[in-house]
């Protein structure tokens, strides 16, 4: 039977493999000649870099960690399931409701799900972070990259 440590290491390897594939796909995105530093590849390259960092961190943490108790692993599986359901709902509502509202709600709920069970969620902090990050990403896409994200219910931006 596989140990939790082996599973964590395998997950890190999978994340690194996906990061490599994503990086190769990102480098194939056509860019206009003489384009600025910020272009169609900018955000995908940043995401690829984050995937590489997360994969490496996962491998390092897996090597350092001991096996988790079964109860903790089961809680982790519930969190993964909740996250997967939340992502599916986010994708379904993205176009009709719009980027800003769905992203704020998604981030807020994700922060709540990821709060450790022994800690009380800080709803005000989570809400502020969700709104600021959503507005920042929307502004970058709209005004720097000139990519219009779905507005949905909010049409004044």
C-alpha cells in the first residue's frame, strides 16, 4: 500500500509534468513582432512559473513530511472534492454572471474551505482579498492586455 509520502511525491511530479506541458503550450502562443513585454503570453507564463514553483514546493514538502494520520487525509479529500465542485460551479456561472462576481464569490468560498478546521474564518479579510484580487486581475486583463472578460451582471466597467 502506498504511503501518504509517496502520494505527495507523485502529486508533485504530476504537477511538474503539467507545468512542463503548459509551458511548452504557452511558448507556442503567437505574439506580434515588436510586442511589448506584456503580451498574450504574459499571464500564461506567470501561471506556468507558479505551477513550477508549486510542484517543486510539493516535492520538497513531501520529502520532509512524515505520513499523515488517516483522519487528516480524509479531511484533505473532502477539501479536494469541495474545491472541484466549486470550480465546476465557477465555470458554469462565469459567462452568465460575469468575471467579477463569480471570482469574488469563488475566492471567498475557497478561502473558507481552506481555512484549517481549528481556526475561525476571517470573513472580512477574505472578502477584502477576494474583491481586491478580482478587481486587479480584471483591470490587468481589460486595460493592459486588452482582453475583455465576461461582464455578466456588472456592465459599468
